C-alpha cells in the first residue's frame, strides 16, 4: 500500500486528434521521440481483444506467433530485440487506456478490473497462499469472478535469479519445486496470458522487509533500482499481457516538482521510465502519487497533509511527467478508516465530505485534465472487523468512481492476510467475502459499454 516538452507533445496530439488521426510517439533507443504516419483506428469499446483484433470476452491476446509483422513497422510498439515478438502496444488517449494491435492498427479501449496479489515483495519471495492452494487454481478463480488484471508487487531480491521462495506446499504445487522466485513469477505471468489476465508489475519494496521512503536506499542504490527494472523488463516484455511498470510503490518520502534530484519523484520517474521504455516500448509507465508534493500547492488544499502515501497527485496540473504522453498512466492509492485515522473521517458529514477530497487529490487528473487515472490500491475490511465506518467509505468511493467513470482499478487485496484491510478471500484462502465482491461488481457492471 505506497514543461515545455509536455505542452508541445500535448499540442501535437491534440492537433492530430482533431484532424481525425492520432500519432503515436515512443522513446527510441536514444530516448528521442519518433512518430508514425499510419493512423491508429480507435474503437470505443471496452475490451480485451485478441492478437487479430477480434473482441473476445477474455483478456489480453495470446502469445504472438512471432511473425515478422509482429514488429509493426508502422506502429512503433515492438522495436527492441527483447520485445520483437510482441503483437500489442499499450497507449493512452483522452484519459483512456488502449490496446493496439500492431499489425492492423486497431485499438480497443481497455478496462482494468484488477486485484493485488501480493507476496513477491516479502521474505517469502512468492505470492502468498501457495501453502493452502494451487497457484493455477487461484488464477482461475480470479478470472472466474470477472477480474481481468492482477497487480504483482515484488521486491529487489525476489527478481534475482539466485533467490528461492518459502511458504509453498509442493504437494499442492509440484510444478514449482526447484524453481527460483522469478521463475515462478514468470510461470504466473505466462499462465495469466493464457487465461486472458493482464499483469501490472509493481516494484513494491527495495528490501523485502521495510517500506522505504524513496526509490533508493543505502542497500539499493538508484543505479541498482534502475538495473533491476531493466532486468525485469528484459525478462517480461515478451509477454503481451504485461501492460507496464508501476515504477515504485508509495514513495512516501518523495516530493513533486521541487527540483531536488534526491527527492523529486517526477524527475525519478522520467529518468527510470525512459530507460524502461527503451527495453519495453510497448509498456505503459504507471506513476503513483506521493504523500507530499510542492509546499505552495499542498498548503492550499483541504487537509493539506491528511493523505495516504500514494494519494497526492495535486502538483500534476503544474508539473506533469515529461515522458511521451501516450505512455504515462497516473495511479492513486487511497483508503478508508480501517487503514489510518484521518480528520475527515470524523467530520459529521462523512462520507458525503469525501468526494471533494478525492477530487482535489487525484480525481481532477481524469476529470479536468483528461489524463488516465487508475486506482492502484483501495480496500478495507468492509465491516468484517476493523472500523465499522469502512463499509460506508468503500460504498461511497465506488459510488463516486461510477458517477465519474473512473473505471480502472486494482483492489487491495486478493490475499486475506493483509493486516489492516483483509482481502477478497476469506481466511480459508478459498471463500470470497460476498459483500465486498458485490460492491466491486457494481463498478465493473457500470463500466461495461
């Protein structure tokens, strides 16, 4: 749970859109924008198209056949060796995420109805619950409930080749015996691809014990952080269901637009994101909010510092991330009374007071700026223990998301063993909390075309 160039890019995109076309830029091997003269055919349908552009109920396309056409010379998605066989490109336009078939140029709007399945970021070095269930059965259950995406948190050591996991019942998961953590992660991603489930990779922790404030630490330098991401991108960019990189979970000690390279999260995202896009140009870069942004902006807000760690996107209007516009997705983490005490939870008008707070902290990104916004984490116990007001908070939040057509989310969490929120799963790792699920179903149903 963590501009001048931008203005020019936006103006170009807007002008081209007005003419009926949308040029796609990407970061080339030298980090310079290039453009395609072939228009993308955007189709306004919620979707999960297959490799041929057909509208399937299942999620992402299956494995690419590896033909030379998959490189898509007219649409710059898969141009590096590591991603040469990928048949899709993920882009954003007018606040929505699209999946582009690089052969046909057809783009279908993508809705992300997801869950967070955590564990790779802990000292288990693997998703949790494998002591109780088979990993494939877990993925199939996620799919059967109508979710089409999984956010996979990881820590540095879990994606190193020499790390082995703990907490697996190998009688239930015999095919995982002898595999390293990153090999298991790859099996999960590959199976998710077969099942039609998108995957967002989330660098959740640097070490696997603590929640560090920045994207580097004494143990994991910025150089190590970048190299870890590049290693992950090289390994996973061949899978068409991997939609992108959530650069760093909840950088709570970072700032935004202060110009200090030691803490400015925007500068870090631009540096790291551009390098990732060199390896995986078809990915999206997910940018979380911070706790603090810029003092002169925070000071004017309602409840200036009563925030959750990944919630603060207030400075974005003044200081957008200067990466190619169609490659950046902003993501907020927000919680209710189960997770932390906030003064607005005690307001006599609660929960009716919440929409104004959500709007100023992150909602305006989608509603006023028409930029893509994904709720990367939200959740709580929903009355099953914890603060009884959490149910009212979650209900109101889903109401607000529906009203404003903010449809893309990853619920925290799938796991029941998140101490402050619990999960969609109950403690038996099999049964679902029906009322939690029904609340999410309201959002998923409302966001269908």
